[in-house]
């Protein structure tokens, strides 16, 4: 058993190394376009797994993710924009003097974004998490919209509908994927800890969980807050990726995209969310061809059908939820044990014959 | 005279004007096994739910080791040392047998989630201790061989046992068993009786149990309370109960082994 | 049993649909490959277009693309090479817009890019182009921030400060308004910005008390009765209500239903049949725009008009098509002047644009890359957009 | 605020409120029976509007035929959605059904975008139904009177079905608890289908009324009324038909009056609706008329 542990550690390190090499290679050789898509998918990875923690592992149907992203994006943007460009951008009403001259480096800003939206997650969680299922869903959706509308109307802080631009641009795969990987590791540790068990226990059977001394409300708030924290970080990343933000980006319809990722990947599987986040983000681009006017083998001419991509995704969502509920991974995770067992069994078969 | 572990000081519960339990005064003393019986719908489970804080009694107080626990939530009460099982088994279906038991250690944790994320030694140590303890428990009840099976994959009898072990893992002083013998045939319930007495002595527990199987009740309970329509119609040792006129009436037409 | 069968049947159908889509997609992909192989040989010049073809800004985007395509059919060649248009949808979403531009630059290798309707989308695309040093020409994003410290973003339309002032002057001068009410969409940068400039200008001429009411609504709202009643109670001489044609169409119609008969003014987004359809039976509705069929300002205007009529016989000529047309021919003109399709060369040529005759008028780009040019004011009359007057930049 | 302005606001509130009420009833019907936020309900409004639109403009049907056709087809669609997307998930976690509902709504919207196009179309108001009414300074559309009447009639009909007919009794049985209803030899599927028939028909009517009041149809037109009306249903006490009615009117009045009395806050109007929702959910989950139930272990 113990050597199995060592093997696994070695394998994990190896895996990390491989990823690093891939990132390094990508940074060198990939075109700006592919790098952007990969970065975007990293953002969606963070979004997907953080929503999965709340939805898949703790069983709380929260649709508030876009709201927390919104907070994160704005915090990061305001903290990192140069005072000079703040002067220009806030041309309707000047920014409050408090924020006018702050200019932080990227990483502290990202962390701050996470903390601030975690704080709001906490505040919102305390009332909202008394609710269940669809009431929780509609309430969190409501909170997300409230956040967005408040952001739209507090012009001296957020510049309202005019949005913010000249946000420092970050392109490096290392930043986005680095953060994505850290997020995965942290969430994986949480899920395999007592706390993770407690979350799952709550999802499986609240009454029993409480009878075993797990404070339901406390753990729900905890999980929700962690989710909000990473949503905020994802928001910050989004801001640095696009370098301009405005409130309309964070409509609740955006949450549905994340939901799509979580469901297709499998509610209760980090691995699933990671895979489907990447796949869906890439498909978003690949499927553009469906919307271009095209001719099949020169015979029949098909006019471009804008919107076809979303039809495909909607169908995908429906089919999965109806006929393949566990999604790509169900609640299974990628783990070495499985692979090693396979190898062993194969070796055994080899020796036995 | 020994101090009582649990006292329900004239507690009552109502659902929409309907009195489920009224004015129940019940005392449980250290290392007793006390039975709580009565026809279906007599309000037995409601009593458990009040003791464990799922419901707050509309009247009366509940004392546990002379501490008033009325109005505490189930988690707090579990921390104080009252554990329970459920009439309809409530295991954590997506988890293995071991994990089901590990959950119960969560309330005895000393480390926090940050330690867990950082994987600090003190967290790993604690985690390892919990693991050891749980495996030991499972060994005691011959479930260690299925530790890594899915809880739901176990046969009915073992699921019942697992539920008891899960309760034991919270290191309780008082254990509430809600129809542990439900759906068992005579010699299964015989085993169960031995099992209960064994764990009682091994973990020096006090046990309060709801049961329909009269032979179980009469076999292992020192004292018995009888509920009918939420009212405590009789209390005493098995012989007294069996001969009590009101009890017989209450059960009249009801098969004693139902 | 039967239900299960039906379930299966549905799955199969759905899967087939999805598959067929994908197959079609791949077919298309193959077709694309064909062309992209060709341009490795470098005998085509690629002009990338990113416009909202779906989502809230769909109408504007589609009208613009019509104009661009028209121009492309008219002038399919430059520097002796074939011009290939690559049109991508940005779904009226920012991250999509950024992706779209990145795609056009590094995947399609576009030499110059056109777009996008909707200033916030343009602002999402801008930085990408700036980093890659590929010039972008905006057709109709009128928010000043778009070209702000971005040397690679140009536009053939005037900007909101000008537009707002023009409308304010028109309200005071021609309509003799002493007081005005503003109804703005707090979620649209366009609406908020324009209202802001109008307010400034109007207060400057008529005093601070002249704006009697300023009420807000949100994108997607359908019921404006409360806001309008509020305005009605203040009975202003004019109402300024810039915003999406989507909301404004209903808003203006509702105002008339409520018996508010004062002139209502708006911005260039109103020039859309969606808007006209809502307000056909009403009058005294004025808005600023970039182009008019009645008063062809340049010979190019007339050619554009004729060609548009030919190409889209049953469509109303509109400013966005005209602007799209202009961006395209300006791009070509810049390449001619640069004598190459090299992006930086094109950029310099664009920056130097002076007195370029476009369909929408004489275009001169200032140091920000913004066009200083004539604004046209139109009004709704007898169910048509009718030319009212034009205002030259001072 | 002068009297006639106030009365004008009242008129506005009635118009908006009765529309909310009309659609909210549909929501509450479905929720009352299968405890599902039928996100697709909002898009049924859109579908109905488009069918009526095409019926009148493309196939140049007389408006009443177009409307009837729209209602019938919408009803069929609603029932099909239930059969295909909700029924298979009847015994699975509520989250899955909810996601399925979101998926359906997502699909309807995007199919509409692909097939009809994203650009909005003007809805032809039949002038037999829509004319302007001026009483002194107050002016409003005939719809301000028609819609409430329609709403009340439909309310009466639904109430009759639920309270008086055998079906209705069965419905209430099902809404309490599937299994027992099943045991009481109630054909649960039949009842649920019937519920969706009523609900979707209401959505059909709602969609038509909505697009006569705000004569513009586009693929996403359902989004906002959808959410607003669900809020209305919750306010009234979800599952309670008269509650939905009241909730609709209350929400309508609140939305109008907040702008009327606090024009400075008009930008927050939509947020306000959500604030009400959340307060209600937290402090009176049963809503204005619904009863608050205790969960038994």
C-alpha cells in the first residue's frame, strides 16, 4: 500500500511536469488565437469546478455565479487600472477619490477579487441558504441580478453602463492555467477532506448529516462562500483576458453556460467539469463553421445560420440530463489507483497466460 | 440515587393543532436500556426528534446530564453526546462504508479547513487517527471487510448495523435506536439483541430504543415506557408492562409482534 | 414499455439532428480549408468583419453587414488581388467579440478588420487588434472611449459628444424647446453617454433647470408607462430618449398613446425598420443619423443608393448599411494609398485619411481616428424616415 | 403628484398587473402540481406570439383564428415538453428536472433565433381590439380594460376546474402527493398532462395579450416577463391560483409606483422586484395566500 502511495506521488509530479512542458510549448508555438481560447477555457475551468462544488458536491442549486463573477471582475479592474486611464474612462462622473489613485499589481488584485466576492457570497449565503432547490435557485438568480443592477447604477465606483476599459492585459497561459490548476488542487483537497465528506453527506441526506453532528447551515455557507471566492477569481481573470468589462456581460444567462459545463461534465466530478469546460469552450469556436454560409461538396449552398451553436449546446444539455444524467464522468474522478489497478490486472493476465 | 442521563420534563409536541405527544415525563439513568413502545403513530419517533433537536417541544424542557438542551439544533445535541439511528435507514448513499463512519468523526475535529487545504501535518495526523478509530469500530462489528464497498451495496441487516456504528463513531453517551429490529426475522433480531447489549457494555452507553418486536424489548430493556396517542399510559419493567391493563387495551387487536 | 420505445425514438432523432449539424459543420470546415489554403499563396486580401448577428444588437449588425457585402460585390479587388470577406458573429457578447477579433487576426490572417456595431463590443475587440497591430475600422460605434488611446482603431462615424450637441442645438434652435426630459437606458453605454452630452449642451444653452426630468429604464424592459407618466407630469417641451430601437420603439409609441405629443428626439440607433414599425402612425419624432437618401452628399452616395436598391429591392436604405459600405471602401482606399496590404502600412494610410468621399459624406479622421463629418437629422412622417436637415461640424 | 397623474399611474398598474397575473396563473398551476419552475413557460409566451404573428401576417388569417390557432399549438407544445423533457425525470432529483426545464427554454429561444432570426418583428394589433381611450388627462389603451377582464374570466374558469370538477379534485390530490394520489386510483400522468394543457393555454393567451400590449415579438421576449411573473406567483403563494392573481397585481402596482414616487430610483426597478421576491421567500415562503408547511422527518 505504501509503495503505491509513493508511486502516486511520483505520477502526480510527473503529471504536473508534463502540464508545465505543454504550457511552455504552447506559450512558445501557439498563435495568439489558440492561446486566447485556451486561456478562456482556463477561466471556464475555474468557473465550472467552483460551481460544481456548490451544485454537484453540496447539492445546492445556486444560479448566482454570474453575480460573483461580476464583483470579481470589477474589483480586479478597478484595482489594476492606471489612475491616468481612470481619469479618461470615468468621463461622465469622476471615480470616487478613494479609488482614483490605487493601482495594484495583477496577483494581489486577483486575490482581492476573490476575497471581496467571497465576502458577498457569505453575506448572500446567510439569508439565501435557508432556502432549498428551486427557491434557492430563483433567489440566488435574483441576487445575481441585483448585484448587476447595483453595479450598473453606482456610477462613481463602476462607471455604470459605460463599463471599464484599459484594464491591464494578461496573455500568458501560465497565469490562467496556473490559477486553474491551483484551484483544482485546492478544491480536490477540500473534497477529499472531512469537509468534503460533510458536503457530500449534506447532499445525500441532510437529516442524517445533521444527526451526525454536522451543522448543515454552517457547511452550506462555507461551501457557498468558497464557490463565490473562485467565481470572483474567474471574474478577475475574465477582466484581464478581455481588458474591458461592463455589467451586461454578467446576465444570468451567463450562469446557464456554466451550468451547461457542470451538467455535461457530471455533477459531482471535478475531472468532468475540467474536461467539459475545455471541450465546450473550444467547441464554441470550432462550431462557428456551422454558422458560416457554406456549400456541401459544391452541390448545395447553405446560408449561414447565426445561433446554431447555441441550439447544439441546448440540445446537448437536454439529451444529457434526460438520457445520460451522470454526464461525462458522473461522480467519478480521475485517479491513479484505477489506472494502476488496470495495469496490474493486465500484468497478471500476462503472467497467468 | 444515581443522576439521570436524560430527562424529558413534561414535553409536548403539536402539528397543526394535532397533539402528537403530550406531557411526556421520561427519565433514563446511566447504562440502562430503556424501551419506548406503543402502537403505530403513537408519537414515538416524534419523541426522538424532540430529544435530538429536530423539533422543539411546544411545552416542557429536555435535560441531558442536567443540561437543558431544549431548542438546541441536532448538530449541537450530537456534539453533546446523543446519537441516533433512523426508522427508515438514512445512510449517505454516494459514499463507502468507511466514509459513512468517517463523517461522524467530523464533529470531533480539532483542525480547520485551511489545515486541510495546506495538508498540514496536524491535519494528516488527526485524519489518520480518525481513520484508525473508524477501522477499529468496523472491525468490532465485522464490517471491516466491506469498508470500501458502497454503503448502499450492503444487505439490509448490515446497513442497519452500519447505521448503528455510524452513530457510535460520534462517541455518544446516549444512543437512541429507532426500530433497530424492523424487518428482521426472529434469530436475526436475536443476534441484534446480543449486538446491542455488547456495544452497550463495550462503549458503556445508555440506550433508549423504540421497538415493535416485543421479544427484543422484553429481552433487553430494563424499563419500558408505553405511548398511546402521544400519552404515556404506562411505565415499568417488562413484567409490569405485559400485565398492564391499559397497555393490553392499547395493543388490543394489534399483533404483539407487528 | 411503449414509453421507453418513444423515449428511445426521441433520443435517436435528436442525436441524428445533432450529428447532421456536425457533419454539415465539418463540410463547411472543409470548404473553409479550401479557401484558406488558397490565401497561403497570398493572392487574396482578407478583410475581417466582426458584427453582432445574434443577440441584442443583431439588427444593427446585420444591416451593417449588408452594406459591407454590397461594397464587396461592387469592388471585389484591390492592388490586383481578390478581396475576401470573413464575417464572424460576436453574439453581442464581449468575450465573443474579443475571440472573434483574435480569430480574424491570427487564424484568418485578416489584413484589416471592420466592426463592430455596439461600442462595448468594439471596446472588447479593440485591445486585441492593438496588440496584434492590425487596424480596425468601426462603422457605427459612437462612444468616444472606443478609439481612445488605441492607435489602431478608426471609425467613419461621428461620436456621441457631437451627436448629443447636435440634437440639443436642434431642440433649442429649430424646435424652440426651453425645457427637456431625458429617458435613458441605464444599461446601455450608448444611451447613458448620449443623454449625458445632450444634457450638458442643453443646460449650457437653457440653464440648469431646463432638464425637468431624467428617468431610467433597463435593457429588456417593455413597460415604460411609469417613466413616461412621470415625464408627462413635468410637461417638457421635448423628450430626449436615446437607446436601443428595441426598447425605444415601444417607448415612443407608448408616449403617444399616453397623449404625450411633444417632439421626441433620439440617436442614430433609431434608424431601423424595427423602430419605424412601432411608430409609423406618429409624427414629431426626430433623430440624428449619418446618412440620407434625399440628399446625396457625394457621388459615392448615389452609387451606393442605386446599388443598394438593386441588391435589396424590398429593404429601406439605412445609415448602417451606408457606414458599412464606407468602412469597406475606406479600407480599400487606404490600401491603395499605402500601396500594400501590410497592416501597419494600412494603419498609417488610414490615420492620414483626409476628405475621403464616402457614401455618408466627406470623411476626415482626426488624431483620435474619429471622423469629423456632417450629421443628418431625420424625422418620422407618414410612416417613413424623412430627411429633415443636416448639421455640419463647426 | 396631481390626481390625474396618479390615476394615470393606477391605469398603468392595472395594465401591467393584469398581464403579470395572467401569466403567473400558468406558472402557479404547473408549480402547484409538479413543484417545478417551468422555465419553458416564458418561452411559450414567445411561441404563441410568433404563431399569432405568422398567422395574421403570413397566412393572413383573421386575428381571432390566428389567436385560437396560437393557443392550440402552444398548448400542444407545452404538453409535448412535459412528456419529453419532464416526465422521464419525474422520480429523479428536483435539480435535474429544473436543469431540464432550463435546457428546454434555452433550446426554444435558440431554435427561434435560427429559424425566425434574432431581429424583432412588429406584432399586428387587431384594431377591433386595440384603441385609445381618453378620460380627461388620463389616456390608456382598450387593453387596459380587456386584459383584466380576460384575466378574471380565465381565473374563474381555472378556479372552477380546480375546485368543482372531478379533475380538479384529482389535481389537488396529486399536488399533495403523487404516491397516495396514485393509490387513490388517480391517473397521475393524465392529471399532469391536463395541468400542462391549462398552463400552456394560459401561456398562449398571456403571450398574445403581452404582445398586443407591447407589440414587438423577438426570440428572447419571454425572458423578462417569465421571471417577473414567476416572482408574482411566488409573492401570491405559489400553487395558489388566486394568490398568483393577487401577486401579479401587487407586483404590477409596486413596479409602477416605485417609479412614480421615486423616479430617481427608476434604474433599480428590476432589482426591486427581486428584492421583494427574496424577502417573501425568507419571511413568508408560503406567499400571501399559500400555507406554510412543516417538513416531517
